[in-house]
């Protein structure tokens, strides 16, 4: 499965280089992208400002994007309360959380018990360490993350992002041992550095169930990839 992404900052759709504010390879209209991706089975939507603020920020734009997609989305960015998770699930099929399992494990346990089948956890790996708070703080090793998440699974999915190559088109780079994560979630998705069909193939051959693409939509070449719709 190829999953297009829409990252939202200040009401705009952007694609940052390694998550750095002010460094972009794309700036555009999120609703226009939502229409473009409307035939995709699933779209990955991130409120970048929300991830940095710790709460949903671009709420009006996100609502419009989710409506345009008919709810075929997984939404993340600042979902650090039960209310925020419920809000995300009112708009999209899945809610994506990153910081909560590490910063508020008791709340995560409660949320996972209620929404396990619709909950996606994002493991953003930078320099071999899982980072949170908009990729600014080290939280755990991948092994520690897997151990913390496993008792609450199986979750709907894990998104493994290789932050070191995110937004660069530098190619697929496996940042973790997937064998340790397979029991945690039903599906494993990869993100980071994907530029073309070769990178997609490498990720799938490595054991991922889907690939989230951003850079490749704007600068790369996915035209001949099997399963590519947008």
C-alpha cells in the first residue's frame, strides 16, 4: 500500500526537510491535495503545528481535509489527551499518536484499551533513538519502545519514520529491527527518504505493509509503482 501524506503548517500543506520549520520542498493547498488523493485507500494527515504545540492547532483545515477524503485518513499531530484522540477519530479512521506512550503511559494505556483497533503509534527514529515533541526530544530506544507498547497491542498500526532521511529523497533506510515490532501492531508502515518505486519495493521487501510518501509525490517518481493511485 502506498499512502500519500498531507503535512499541515499554518493552514498550508508543506513538506519539510528532516522536519525543519522553514526548510521546504513543497508548499501548497491542503484541500487541493486532498482532492488529488481522494481515490487513495488511506491518507496520512499531520498537524505539524499541533505536534510542536502539544495540541491540535490547524483544526479547521484538518476538518476540511478529512471531509474531502471521506474519512479515509489517519490523523496525527498533538494528540496528547483522550479528548484530542476522540476528536481525531471523529474525523478519520485512525488516530496517530507519538509522545503519549512515553510521556503519559497511564493515559496511553487507557486510550489503547478503548481504541486499540483504531490507534496508530508513530515511532520517529533519529540517530537510532525514538524522538517525540515534534522530533525535538529523545524518548526511548526502539527496543524500549517496543517493550512499552507490546502489552497494549495489537494496535492498528505502527508508523516507523526514519527522521534522518525524512524529506530528503535520499532513499529507504531501515532504522529499526522489525522483528521486535511485528507483535505490537497489525500493520507496519514506513516513512522517510522514499524517492521512487525502488525505495517502495525495498520497504515492502523489508517487511513493511505500506509506505507513506511525501517527498516522492512532489520531487520523486512514483508513476510506475504498483498500487500508486494519486
